């Protein structure tokens, strides 16, 4: 929460709102809490000035701060992002199989978060002394490689992003080489290469159309590579897909393909459309008893 306060104070200062002078402690009239916090529901420290953030809003804050920290190579913002990640570490893990994964680009958020942790592991590895008597180097490299393999598995089936897989393979090859030289001067160059490759993958996953809960106009973005036009006779030359306005679940690459496939699709379309339509409200007649009750209530 201190990291969030520092972040909001920095933004407020940039916008001309001064809240700290001469090293005095930060003064905030607005407190921030989230629905995953232990104080939520018990009114501990909450008042009318408290802004309650939903889980997805917390994810958005963490995601935006992390992206800015890595893209801008901002050390101060990286520390804020690291503190946010550490304070919500169990929260993120618990949500990995929850609603956030099903939000548009949710899986890419977790990939960015994993790569950010890898960048911090590389920073720790670069500070290891020769010989590494603690033995942390090997375990950190194990964690680094495991994370890269997980990210690779997540992005392989996604159209467009799968172009980053060769970069991950290069990073894995460099990591294998770095295993043999941990704590040695030659390992520094390997770690620099790993940092460069990790940032390259991170930047590739940080394009605006891949941000959390930001929907792209191109329905191919973030979708499995095998997704295609529902018209079986389609040549697949057109890259953009259009959604059928009737059933709202079938995609075509053009109005021409939709018209061509209509005879085959119409029964399914009408069936789905009828299920989605709202039921008509039941009509009723106001009887004498209702009138008597209304008369009594009036007096």
C-alpha cells in the first residue's frame, strides 16, 4: 500500500498537486483498499474517504506500473512495481485460475508479470559473488528457466505473439550456457544477453492491443491460431473476422462469406438467437382484492 501511495503522490505532484514539502510525511485524504484485503468487510480503517478497488482494477494498476517500469527502464518505478507484486503475490497466484485469466488478454498479463519477476532474478544473479557459497544462483536460474518455459507454452498457440517463441528459445539456450558460469566474470555477458532477450519478449507482449481488458478491433488478436472463418469454402485470404449479428458466436471474414454460408448456418443461428431473446412479461388482470388492498393502504 505504501508503494501505491508513492505512485499516486508522484502522479498528483506532476499534475500540480503538492502534498509533501521539506521531507514531511505524506498526507493523504483518500485511502485505497481492495476487495482482497483482510480489512475489507470489517470496516477497519475504512471511512468515507476510502476508495475500494475491485480485483480487476488492482490488476490493471499492477500491469500499467509494471509495463511503464520495464519499457522506460525506470529504477524507481521498478521498485514500486516490485513492491506491488510482492504485496499481492498470493493474490496473483490465487487469481491465476480465476476470473482474470478469462478477461481479454488476461493470460498475457500473467506472462508480463512472470517476465518482470525474471528481470528481477537477473538483477539478483548479477550481484552474486564468485563461487556463490549460498547456492542461490542455481535455484534462481532454475526458476528463471521454468518461468520462460511457462511463458513459451502460453504464447505458442496465440496468433501473432507466437513470433516471440524464437526469442525465448534463444534466451533458453543462453540460460543453459550461463548455468556453467554462475559467479564467474564470463557469466556477466550471459546475464546481459538474458536481460536483453527478456525485455524484447516483454515489449512484444506490451503493445496496446495486448493490455489487460483492452479489446482489439481485430478479433484475431489474442485468439488461438487455428481460429478461422466459419464458411468451410472460405479461402482464408482475408485476415479480419466479423461476428454474426444473429447468433453472436460465429465469425466470418467478410459479408460475402456470411451470405454464402447462410443456408447451412441459418438453423443454428435462429436457435441460438431464440435462446438469447428475453421472455415476454406475463400479463395479469387487477382483481377486486387488489383494489381493496390498495384502498386500505391509501388510508
